[in-house]
C-alpha cells in the first residue's frame, strides 16, 4: 500500500508539472495500465494523454488544488482548471494508486467539460 502523504506529493508534483508544461514528468506518475474518465467519457491511457496535450495546445494552462485527501491507495481532490482566456472550471476527482505509487485510474467530474471531453472525442 502506498503511503498517504506520498500520494498527495505525487499529485502535487504532477499538477505542477502540468502547469509548467513538463509532460514527461506529468505522464511518469501514471501506470502503463491506466484508464481515466471525465464526466461520462472513458479513455484508455493513450487517448487520455493525447487529450491532455491537445487541451494544453488549446489554452488549458493549469489545474490548481483546492483540497486533497488520501487514504489506502485512493486520493480525492477538488480543483479548478485555468485557461489562457481567463476562464475557470471547477472539478473533483478520485484517483486510485497501485502499490508502486503509480496512478492506475482517475474518475473526474467537472462543471464544464472544456479541458478534456470535447478534445478526446475528436480523431
């Protein structure tokens, strides 16, 4: 089982990497068998990361943690996403970590699915 504080440090490290545009560090936090979902759209690892990269290209500049908690390989967070036009969307996520400290699943809900959902659905 992963230490609770280690999960929080990993999440904080990956959100900071995302804000800095360091996608290699961001992606290193995820297990090879990762899958994610945003609202009602499920994505395997490759689609998830393609959507993240496309979101950044279209103005998604960051994710900022409002609150975070971790216990027994599960992390929960409330956050807001920022965009280069000044808009903000609120969201919440549950992340599951494996025993190696890698994220194996994320289930996220947002007030406006602007950051990933419309992008992931495109070819």
